[in-house]
């Protein structure tokens, strides 16, 4: 029976194979499998270098057997097969326990693919009990040249699903795949010199020569770009068709009173972006705008002025933040900026999931009745139980923590309210066209006057052990000047028996999955618990006031610790990334990031932004055991080299991938993009955007583009299925 792209894998493959692919790779349908593309190709005449393999990696190498032997083990019963392989440059050893028959297969001269985890024994590189597939050396002379030219697809693999098993699963599915409806309009396919979809899939999985691959990949990247841009174009069209409520600012009203009490002048960019937002709020067409700006550039001030404009007409504004600490900080900051008179009129209200039940009920009633015209909260605002009287503006803080669905879920609680999205992670134009393609983008570049600046240094303690005590001496010197210090770890407790040491769900802009170090360490070395205990005995730190802060503490505990730190009652705050965004303590001068190689470029930039916020000069020390010339050190060196978040944003995307551009995890190395890369493929994406805008303008429902509509439906289905799997 022919398969469609929607056919469940357990109908296309034996149930055991389908279950294994689902468990190891998350593949559930035929479409999932045939769009799980090889990451590279090896030609049979080409040997993959062994030199430079890192301990702990799971690798696939192409090599030749040089020798094979069997011996009895001395320390325990059984036999050991030892096989030496070489790629012509380096050598490695394969070891098999109690599998004598391997020696009859792995004879000198045989070549094949070998996959396993890299280890060292007696200072020699080895793969223990590896999977392997030998090449057919019996091919006749007539086929030898063709056989040697045929590329071998190498798939992203796991220990349970080696690359050749994935290839074996793909082959019969491709053979029985029914005729596919091409998503690319015929005129576009001809103009762009694209392959038909079926041919592109065949070539990418089963190329006859390596030259087949480039054309196939280009076709499939263009498909991805067009489907993505059509989805974003439809979202923009949907917003444009909405009718909202015009909310003009009244002369002498809330906004004018607020501006009159500001103790400083707004920056040029704050004025410009504020004017853009004010003009849009006055229209009955809902605003859908992203405001990006460096940490401390004044985005919250811009957002608060928009809230006041909405409140002037009796509407409500809701600001959603990713953490309770940040939400509480926003509420305090807003109340302080408003002053007692405006606060009494607007009743800014906090609503979070971990509030005591009675307090949460009171907050919910103020929100539902419309008494609270400014509401600040966490994901609790998305709850079905949270209702608004007249929600006129949704403000999403730290956009990279929220996705399209979460934005729209909050927007659905009002009568097409305006949407204002804030991010302190500067976004390259390339990413803005994809991740935020449904939003208009404003940028605040100018910083408020009076900032003292920040110096950043990498402290490579593995190479220079003396730097470790010096880091804490430096912290003590800052405290002696009546300043305060953050010390940040990637984990709460590395000795936690549960094994769940890492603080929160990884945030994609940060989670660029650092590689194990030379010693094979895969997790953080320091947790908040261990670091606080260690530095409390350090001769320079021992007498200082040290507190810890992490996500497993109760709301009251977190509030108490942050309040004490903000009041200057704590000298050194040892914390996880719960303090990453929004926490504002002008007296904090020093940010020490321990195991800094466990963090991504943008997250380090965010953490650094917690210091140097007032007249006190900032110092950021990135403590690491990562060696020079490794990807981990490259991240740290990039952060230390510049304070320009826009420069770092481009670097971040290169390192971490582009993220799930339509789902609720909008970033991270596990990108939902298959072949498309927003940095490298910007020209292709721009062409796709122009095509998508034209298609959606002329055919909003895609009635005349059935293949494109089908591809879009499947893309959304994939996203929803992934969200269900995560939940």
C-alpha cells in the first residue's frame, strides 16, 4: 500500500523499528522520517579523519581494518576481540567482549563504517562494542567504480539509532511513497531551477553522485523558506484584518502627568519609538510590534507609557514576564515610576502561579473587575481562570521565553488588544525576518546618560589555577568599596541525588549545548549549594554576607532574598540564571559567572547586563575550564570582545541555531528548521518572503496552491505534535 507523508511510521515499518525511531529521534510519521535529512555525506573512497576525535563523543568513522586478534581476559572470564582500524592518518582500536565471531568478520583489509562512543584505554583511542557496517568488497569490477562514487549519507544518529539503521528505514519508505503534491508553484519552480519534491527527497537520501546533493538541498531549503514565510504572511494578514478599539491619549491625562514627574529626559530613541507606538494605539487596527534594545536601554519606560495611554480610555494592560522574580521586580519598578498618586488610580497588580491562594484570588478579582488597569504576571496570566474586564494592551517581556501561541493565547483574552513585545536580546535582521516575521520591529540603541560601562574578562582557571582565588579576592575588593557581587552557576546542586541539577528549562538563546571538556565532564562542576559553601571558607570572602537564590525556593523566599540584596543587606548573591533578566540593583558592580562555558552568548550578555547599571563601573568575570580554540572558549571570547549586543546576536545565531520559529520554543540548537539557516540563507529567505507576500495577497486561503496549503498544514501539525510530546 502506498504511503502518504501523514502515514504513521508503525504502519510503514515494523512496529519495533517505528517505536525505536520514535523513542530515539522523535519521528512518528513518514513525513518526519523523509524530512530527517543526512547531515553530511562520506564517499566510499574517502576516509573520515580519526585524528581530533574528542573523548565522550558518539561518532561514525569510515576506516579500514589493519589487524584483528582474540585473547582470553585475565581479570575476568571471557574473551576479548581487539581490532585495529585506520583511516590512513590516525588509528583507533575496537574492542568487543565475549564476541569471538567478530574476528571472522573484521579481517585485515575490510572497510566499513564504525559507530560508537570515543574513549581512551592505556592512552589509546578506542570504541568499545561499536556498531558497524562493512562495505561490500565482492562487487564486480564492472560496478567497482560506480560503487566507489556512490556517497554514503551520514544521519544525525544516537547510540540506539546508528546512521545505517536510519538509512535502512528510509529506503523502503521512499520506495513506497505515493506521488507527492509539490508545495512550490510550478512557475516558481521553473524560475528558481528547483527540483520536483519527490526527486529532491530521492537525491538527498540516495544520491548517485555527490553533485546530486547540492541541488536537492537547495530545493528543500527553498521549500522550508517559502512555507515559513507564507505562515508568517498569513499571521500578518490576520492581524491586519482585526478591528480593535482606538485609544487616543487625552491632553492633561495620565500620560502627560507621568511625563511631568519623570526625573530625567527620555533618550532620542525612547522618544522616537514611543511616538511610533502611541500613533498605532490611537488606531482601531491592533498594533503588533517588537521593541528590541540593550539591557538598560529603557524598554520598560516605553512600555509603561503605552500602558498609560490604554489606561486613559479605561482599558487594561497586561505585562507577562518569564519568572516570578522578574514579574515582582517589574511591579515594584512600575509602582515606583508611577508614584503614589498614579498608582492609587491604576492599582498595578501582581498575578503569579505561586502566590498564596487567598492573595491570588484577590488579585484575580481586581483584574476581572477592571479595578486593576495595569496587571503584571507570569504564565498565570495565560490560565483559563484569569479574565480581564477590558484588555487593551498585551506586553510580552523577554520575547525569547515565549512563543507565538502564548502571545496569541493572552491576546485572545481581550477584544483584539494591541501587542507590544520586548526583548533585551538584540535580533539580527536575518532572525527578525523569520522568528519575528509577524511583528513590526523598533530598535532602541541609545543608552541613558550616566552609565559607567562594564569590563569583561575570561578567567581560564584550568590553564591558570591562580586565577580562581584571584577572582574571589577581586570580589572582596569590590565589597570593600561598599559594592555588591553576583556569582552565577548553571546548576542548583551538582550532587543532587535526583540528578536534576540544572536550574530551569533551558532557554534557547542560551542553550547552545556546550561540549564535554577534555576530562569528559558533561555537566556543570559547580552548583549554587557547592559554590556558596566553598567561597564561605575563602579567606577573603569568609566574613562577608552571602545568600543563595534559585528556582526551587518558594516565592516568599525568593522575594525576601532579592529584597535584601536590593537593600544592600547582602554582599554576595550566589544564584542561578533566575537573576538573568530584569533584576535591577544599581549598587551591584561585579558579575562572576562560574562554569561560564555552560552558557550561551546571549545569556552571558544578559547576565553581564545586571551590573554597571548606575554610576558604579561594572566588572564581569567569565570563569571557565574550557581550553583555548574550543567552541566553548570561542563563545566566551566573543562576549569579552564587545559590549555591542547586536554584534553578539549575529554570533549567537551562528553558534546556537535559529530555534523553533513557529512554535513555543523560539530558539535553541534543536532548531525546527531542517536545512534552512537564517544567517547563511538570508538572500534565499528574502526571495521567499517576496513570493509569500505576493501569494498570500492574491490567494489568502491558498485555495489555488493546494501543495503549499498541505505543507503548511503539516508544518503546524508537526509543531503541535512536538508541543504535545513535551507536555
